[in-house]
């Protein structure tokens, strides 16, 4: 089998061409940025050992395992993050949350704004914020010790200083913050899409009958933990923006607004805490 035939074999197993190419590069010990190499070497033979390894990776992908788990990494907001089945795969949609957070921090013009990321998983949101705003003091929590191990190793590898805590949202993490951000679980527990996400941790995805249990818990905790004029930003599901805006307004937040992701879907909602209480 040569390189071109191997890509074709992956497609024949039902894979997207791009995924087949990335898995072949992985099996050949090459970087995912080497797709040009595949084209230039399409008639090169693939050794029997590499072919067997590659086809095994294709089978995993065909059974629904995320590409990021198979190759062990994912790019997020320009950061190279290591990921495995202990954490949700960072989604491009979540860059909307990060971009909004960075804008707010720049507008605050504070010497050292305090930020906390709740349910950090791989550390993606906290690390992207710290990378863009080095003067911010960034903390992150997760209830999963396994997830925190992944997040800490990403922080160490990237040389980004973030304080990680095993906690349920803001519980047991002292202090007040200028910005609280979270991409919490928000999928309805009976959502028909959940089975397709079965390789990822269910606790990072599902959140009660309407998907809003985690959002409600965070909105309840946040006011007493925000500095005056501090912001709360939350990612949520494609149809949850009105409900999240209503929850924030009912809790007393001002300037409540939503932002759209790359697909044009209202994906994040935030508000400012205008009282000092
Ligand atoms: N955006 C993810 C999905 O629907 C869900 C992530 C989450 O629950 N935080 O695939």
C-alpha cells in the first residue's frame, strides 16, 4: 500500500479525508502540519507495520473516538494542548468566550486583574487567557482530579502560570475576581446528541433536564465572589442564550449580552456585577 492508497483506505472506512491524512501522518511519526508531504510522497510505500498501526487508528476514529484523543493533542486559541479521555476536547466555539474575556481584561486596564475559570478541563480557557494577558492572575477549578492533572501538565509544558484547585465551581476558592469565566456542561441529559459524544467525560457535557443546572449553580455563586464591576461570562448551548440572559438579569447583573460563535450561534452570555455586595 502506498501513501495515496492508505488515505483512500481510511476514507473507505468512512473517515473524512482530512482525518485520514492526519492519522496517517501520526502513524508515520510525522506532524499534522505535514499534509504537503503526503501529497509530494503519494506513491511512497507504507511499511506493513505503519499500515497496521494506521488502520487501527482509523478503526478508532470510525467508531466515533475524537481525533484529538487519538493523536493526543488539540490546537486551541493558538496553544498546543495535550488532551485525552479525562477531559472534554476544546472546541473552536469556545474561542468566542476567550476572545470576549481578553477584550474585557484589556478594557479593565487593571495592573493585575484577577480571573477564575470554572470547570477548566484541559485548562484551555484559563491558559489561553493567561497567554494573552500575562499580567492577569489566573486561577482555575475543576471537580475532576483527573482533569486537573491534564490541565496542570499543559500549564507546565506551556510555561504558563495558572493556579489550579479541585473545587465545585467557586466553592473553597477564596477571594474575589474581576472576571469569572466558564464553559460548563450545558447539554440536556436526554439530548439525542449525547451518544455521539460518548467518548468524552459525561460530567463535562450533561447538566440536568434542561442543561442549565451548572449555569444556575455558577450564577448563584458568582455575585458574592465578584469584585465591584466584575464580569461573569458563560458559554452555553445553541438555544440557551435567552434563558441564560434571563438568569443573569434575575440575579442582578447589568449589561447582560450574548455573543455569537464562528457559526453565527449565540454561544456566550455575560453580565457585569454593578453592586458591591
Ligand atoms: N459544545 C459541546 C458540544 O455540544 C458541549 C460542551 C459543553 O457542554 N460545555 O459538543
